[in-house]
C-alpha cells in the first residue's frame, strides 16, 4: 500500500515551484489562483525571493502548502493514495490533496494559521529545541519536572524529539536533558513555541475559522498528528486540526501506525526530502520516494 506524506515548515527553499509554474499550465493556473486568494504575489517570493524573505511566517506556510498541493493536483490519476499524513502544516496539504478541504479553503486556513501563530509568538517570547539521542519517555519526564512551560512538541523519529515552551523552560530542560545523556540539545532558530500551550491564542483563532469551513469525507484515511491513527470522519478531522496547534506532532507514531495498517511505500509530496529521511529512521524496511 502507498502512503503519501506532506512536509511542514522548514522544507522551503528559494526558487521552489518555479519549474512547475514554467512547465505545466495547470500548475501555473493554481499558482495564479493562490496569488489572487492571498491578495499578494506569493509566487514572486517563492521563485525569486531570498531565503530571508521566504522565512516570513506569512510566506513560509502558504508557500510549502502551495508547492505540495500543486504537485499532488498535477499528478492527476497517478496520485492514488491508500492513506495520507502531513507533518504539522503538511496536514492541511494532505487534506486538500484528498479533497477533504477545497484548495481555496485550505489556502485561506493556512494563511490565517500562519498569521495567528505569528501573533501568539509576539505575545509570549518562546522557543523550541531539538533533543537527540534520548528515549522519548526520559524527555517527557524531564519536561514534566520543569516549573516553566516546556512540552514535547514533535516526535520526529526514535531518538529525535523537539521540545517547545518558554525560553526559560526550554533552556532549563536542555540543561537537564544534557545531564541525562542527550547527545545534543539544540535550541532552534524559530519564532516561537509551536505545538505547545503557548499557542492557545492561535488555536482559538483557527477554531473560529475552521468551524465555518466545509470539511468533506476524505478519499482515503488521514493519519492526523493529534491521534496518530486513521481518521475518516469530517467532524473528527476538524476537531483534530483545531487541537493540532497546542498538541504534539506524533509523526513517529503516525508512520508506525500506517506501516501497521499496510503501508509499504512512503511518497513525499512537496519541497525537500525531510520526511523520507524520518521515515527511514522510523523503519528501514519500507520504500521511500518523492512525487
């Protein structure tokens, strides 16, 4: 069985999508539609902007979403997933690719999500850190022992867990985690504490937008970050999307669940190859490819 997976923030690169725009009329049409929906020419920044310009929150998330969705759409009948999943932001790409959300609704939600997250970051200075070489349970226990806000945020693969929280909380956790034997505890150059309780203002804002958005039956099971198992019910999909902003991304658990349910090949849809690398670290036996 074939699983299609969609990357999240951090996979962007200057020039992304230009080859698709130049070589495929359907892709060009989708990119131009996105410019109209957003009210600014995101394609100009994607195709010829600098790395710094591409890192603006209002650009990064819709840019990665666009690249992924356009790739899936122009694949036509060759895009036939048995199951899908997306890493954080990538969950929205996966839902548009499976016709659970319309292209326009998905793009609007992603843009609103990005702006709401940016606002939440400005309200409460915060950060994230990658913890390498420790068992998940040890990281969870140490995070729980810190007085400040710090929680597991991204279960990327065995031995790689990202924590998220206040600057003081993350720094304190990093010291304890290094003392507990972590190979690395690396504070990340991010704008805030994504997938932590500090994103609650953004979660409320996204909830308002999602409650008025049509969510349809997906064409195949969607393995959502919050539950790490197959979801088909539109109401549950909506609630999981709302919860996702303050809940951890259970990527490792999602991939393991997809394999348990029959996935033998993982195809990454979007910029970069981050997810192919993570899948291989979770299970060496499965095949990986890019769309």
